[in-house]
């Protein structure tokens, strides 16, 4: 039996596993190999690693973790995760039919962005269409950039993005902007465009040049930011009985400060359990979940 199984081997999961391995605990990481940021050409704002490809950072992390003798990484899809009746232990089954058991479980399965169905958006996702201005706004600063509305908080999102360039907020029939909000947008120098978006146009290598409108006009932009709606990357938290908190963009797993969910022995780390998302936030959450799981094991052993 493993001390801890980590489901999800991206930034949060690998960070959790690293701390457990350094505590000389048996930790198994099961990962499907589909991190949320796999579409991004580069990862910015990561201390000491600014501009590196996210895939390269993950490769280095996996290589470093693999050097610890108590850590095991397996590239596999997880099918089920269940809590054993009457005990603080868990069974995990993979898509290949393999079964593993552990005393603690850390979920780091991330989120899936539900990107708007607009022609030209999908092929530019992570290249010139983004969800995080802190991660990608600097490279397009001071030029014409857009914000595509999805939910009412897109108004506030546009006001934030305005620090990176000259913003046009495309309401795209997703939101209604009242007079107070319109005045606030004007104060931030944000142009409001109510005509629905028809398509995104640009070069074949993913560079965005303009947003075409159904009215026939076009707005020149170098980048487009979207506060995407999202869903959980897996159903394990729900299947285990974890509680969720509602967020305007989608449900998030409820945790305490130690990243413990409402189910004893189950921790959740990274995007799936927090409203703000970046590599650094996910890595920090993973470290918290890993150390918390370790300390709970020590407490349990001391009480025997």
C-alpha cells in the first residue's frame, strides 16, 4: 500500500509528490498527460523560469521526482477512486485495470476550459487567445487587445486587462452592461462593442490580427482574453463525496487551508480547488497538500 496516491501529474500534483518523497513516504503519481496549459507556447510569470515552455518545466520536474526512491510516476488514465468502508484508506483503479491502494489521496486533476465556439478561436488558444493576463498580457502590452465576455464578471475582468493595453470589450450577447458599468469602462478607456463576434482572423501560425463582427465591421486586436467557463477535469471528487463551492465560472472543490476536502483523507490541489489559476498558485497548493498529507500520516501513526 502507498502512503499517498496523487491523481494528476501536472504542477500541483508533482509539487505534492516532491514534498512527500522528500519525507521518505511512498507516493504514487498517476497522470493522464493532459495538463491544462498544454496549449500555451510559453509560461510567463514563473519565478526563475520566465518564458520557459510549460511542457519543459514539467519534464524537468518529473525527472527530478523520479530520482527519489520512494516516488513512482505512471502515465495512465484513472478510472475510479473510492474510499474503503470503515477505514481511512483508498482504492484507485486505472483504465488498464490496475488497482492501487493508499492511506491518503491527493486530487490534482485540474479544470477543463469551456472555450467559446467562435471560428478561429480554437487554433489560437494559448498563442494569441488566453485566459490569464498576468501570464500572457505583458507580451502584448500597450497595443490593441480584446476581452471576450462570457459572464457578468467580464466587465471587471476587462478593467483589469486594461493595464496591459487598449482594450475593447466584446459583449457578444453574453452579458448586459448597465449605465454604471459603462461609465466605469469609459473611465478606464475601454471601448464597448455590442455587435456579436463572427470570427477571429489572423495568420496561419496562430497570430490574431482582428475580430470580425456580425455587423460586417472588424476590430484590430493583437490578443484576446477570455474568462472562460470551466468544468472539473475529472469526477473523482464528486464520486468520493467532496463538497463543492460555486464560482461564477464553474464549480470548485471545497478545501480548508491545508487543502483537505470535506472527505477525511482526501486533499485537492491546484486549479480544481481555487478561483485564481497559474503555475505558481498550483505549485504552492501542491506543496501545501503534500505537507498536510504527510503530517496527517504522522499524527495517525502517533495515535496508534
